[in-house]
C-alpha cells in the first residue's frame, strides 16, 4: 500500500491554480476522545480545510503552546495510542478523500519502529509526516522508508534558520516546507508579523516545494495576510480552543466547522 504524497502535492497545486493559499488544519488525535477527535478532523475538512495534520499527542512537546498541550494531556490521560492515530488518519481520509498527515515528535516513532510506522501510515491512506524535532542529518533512515511507502517528509524551518541551513533542510524534505512564523511555541497571536514573510521569501529561494506558514494564525484576517505571501496557511491552536471552549461535543464540532469555513474564506481573499 502506497501513501498519498501525490494527493498532497496535487491538492497544494490545485490551490495555487485557484490563485489562493491552501488551508491546513491541525487537530490532535484522541481529543476530546478518539471518536470525538475523528469527528473533529472530519468537521475541519468538511468545513473547508484542504489538508489536515493529525497530532500524535506527546507528553513533552517542544513546539506546542498551552492550548495544544492541554488537549494532548486530555488525550494521553484518555489512553490514546498510535493505533488510534492511524485510525484517525484512515477514517478522516476515507470520509473526505483529502490528504491527512501526522505531526509527531521523533521519540514515539523511534520506539514504535520506523518501518512499522511508515507501513501503517501508508496503509491508513496517510500523506506523510511533519517532524519538528528530527534533524535532517539524522533523517536518512526515516526518509528512505517514507519514500518507499509514498509518504511526504515535512521539515520545519524557523526565522533563525540561516540561508545555508535552509538549503540543507529543504533539499531533504518533500510535500511542503513548514515555516514557523516566529520563534516560540504554537498559539494564537495578535499579528503574524514580518518575520514570516521574510522566512517564506528566503525559503522559496532554496526550493520549488510549497512553503506553508504556521504558528499564530487564528482568524480570517490573519489567514488572508499569510495567504498573500505563502502557499499554505496552517492553523492549530484556534481549532483546539474551539473544542476546549465548547459546552458539548456537538457544539465543538459545529465551532470547528464554522472556523474552517471562515478561514477558507480568508485564504481566498486579498489581505
């Protein structure tokens, strides 16, 4: 079974052909429950997200801010397993036909086994993995297995990344490049800032891969701002916060669907 890297590439290319940025949503698996998490991912895709990143909850995240950490803690206390992450990917992709990636720190994959993880992710219809803490110098074995199974390897670049480092990172990646808009952790912010635009410009100078921006986008206005210079807009904490704030699951799913629709409008208009 081959993964869906081609579907991911085609989806991002289609957005570009429509003269807009792609909307990429992030939601952790197992939150608020495994079944509830699956429904939330489907709601984001049905609402207008082009792609979803399914987070593999981790007890010691380095990139995720307090909102996602809270959701991860709920998922971990609920006993979420890698099998549940794979099920989330499978059911979301089968229900919508859209590309679904996993975002995970390296330790769970290392413990689970690279071949086992990549084979199961491809079998579930996954499009690839975002690996924020895996150095490209240590990614050779992962990349080999990911490529064999038709999975994208998405690396993260930051405003602190020097140009020579960007060349190395983008050469090793596939699918798209995740550009962290600022130094720090995920979370909603008042503005995304000029750092992100400069990082996209510098990253594009090194690669033909789409460059998608995350960290800080939470509303249609910010989505429009980022869409004016990036190939994709990544939104996570704002979706998770809608679920955390909802009085019940039905209200949470409606709020996720509504936010996805608002952001989808944002990426389709001029900032």
